[in-house]
C-alpha cells in the first residue's frame, strides 16, 4: 500500500488550496500570471502524486521506527 492509495481512498482531495483569484480576468498581465501559476501548480501536483505513489506505508513505518529508536537512545544517555 502506498500513500497514493491512501490519497485515493480519501477521495483525491485537492492538493493545493491556492490558484487564480479571478478565473477570467480582463487584465492581460493577470492572465499571464494565471497561466504561469496554473502551469506551476499542475507540475507540482504531478510531482507530488508521483512521490505519493512511490512511497509505501511500510517505508514510512520503518522511518518512524528508526526515529523512535534514535529518540529512545537520546533519552537514556547520561548527561555530563
């Protein structure tokens, strides 16, 4: 199972809550900014989804166990 599976099980919620303020602006500069922003958000979403699909829940579990072990070692070290 991957984080992508979890994301899909949650109903594929929006990845980002930002975007153009006005979907159809009259200003040519705002149109250009919106186009660039939308392209950047699409690229970022594709990268994030790829990462989610390639990250297993088991891999995260192993990372949590390693962190827990390091934290436990730090707690038992005698202080100088």
